[in-house]
C-alpha cells in the first residue's frame, strides 16, 4: 500500500462524501479508492468511515485522523515544492474557474505576464458563469463577483468593480433617451437581466445622486446567464442593462453602447477568489491569487 495514495484517497472521500466522486476527482477507479481506504483502516486498526448504500460518513476517529492527514499532505506538498525551488518557481496544474467576460477582458490578455513569471504552472482554465462545486469538480479556486453565499468557502477580495447603465443607440432611438433612472420603469423601456446562479433572477438597478436614491425593477424582456451574451444582447438593442465598466469599455469606444446617467453612482460589485478552507493553499495557488490581485490594481475597473 502506498500510504500517500491511501491518505489522499481517504481525504478525498471525506471531502466529497462518496467513493465514486473521490475516484473521479483522483482519476482512479472506485475499486482502487475503496481498497486504499480499507488498507489504511487495516493498518491503523480503526474504522475511519461508516458506509451505507446511500452515503459515506466519517467516524469520530476518522474525523480526527482527517485533520491530521490534511496537515500532513500540506507539509509533504511544501517539502516537495521547497526541494524543487517551487517557493520561487511554483509548478504544477492549477484548476481555476472564472466568469467569461473576466476571462476575455482581464485575465487571458495578461496571461503572458503570468507565464513569464511562473512558466512551470499549468493553468486549467474553466470559463463559465455557472455555480461550480469545487470538491466534486476538483477545482482549486474560482473567481466570482457579487456576494459570497457559500460560507463554507474562504474568499479573498481582489477588487471592486464599478457599474454603469448602458444601452445601444438603436434602442435609444426607438425607446427614447431616459433622463432619470426612474424612466427605465416606464412602459416605453425594457431591461436586459443577468440571471445570477445563486438566486435564479436578476437584481434591480439601484442608483444614487446626492441624497436621492432610486431603485428600478423594470420590465425584463430577456434574461441571460452568460456575461458575453449579456453584452451582445445590449448591443443588439434588446434593452438597457447594468454592466461593470470594464465590460462596457470597448462597446462604448466603438459607439455600440452609450452610457446613461453618468452623474449617478451605483454600488460597486466586489470580486473575490474563493477556495475550500480544508484545501491546502499551495504555492501555485498563492502566487496565482496574488497575481490576480496585482492585475486588478493596475486596471481602471
């Protein structure tokens, strides 16, 4: 029995609550994972997991052992990275999931700089706006905007996105130019909604100017769950939309979108990197997060 593989298999079963999901994330067969855990229990002479036909629960001894295993695996990873000089040149595969506009507008254009610093890191980049299960999908971290609802995750703030309201010239020609945010609630106007995965519905538009605050529910004729499609719908003249300013920069420069209510302010949108608290923050994850924070500071977002 390879004790490292056995401990890693046990830890992943605890984290996923399933031998099958643990096997998938480790790229092993379910039989191999089961045998490794059984051999580990035989060596320790304790029962680590309670197995039923429907689920797997960790025993009291197993929970205590798991905490030690996680620390030990982290120390082993640190030992390997120090021997390979990974403290200054981290290496290995890092699975990251980011929203599609953030990937195309901020992250991917700057990747040459990241690889110039860390050529031995292999980024496996998932580009989506959907909810990601970090354990089941074996993802190291996600970059997301808005409020963090999953309190089981550790979140590191990376910046605040400024927001604005925009519309296409063709839409404004047809519906008229709104002079006040409340005009967007009138029958002549429509909004394009971004459907957040957490709530399944768009947020209202809130704006403030001096002591005046306006919240617009509006009429949504279209709701989408992808950032790039969201912008495309606005350019197509489907309605007015609330956008992070970095997503509107190019369309405004090309005059395919027009900013509205520029003397009004909107609450900023927090951005963060989230990862599991019981997941060792490896050197490659640390440098990636630090690099994203640095990248955000250089941008006018």
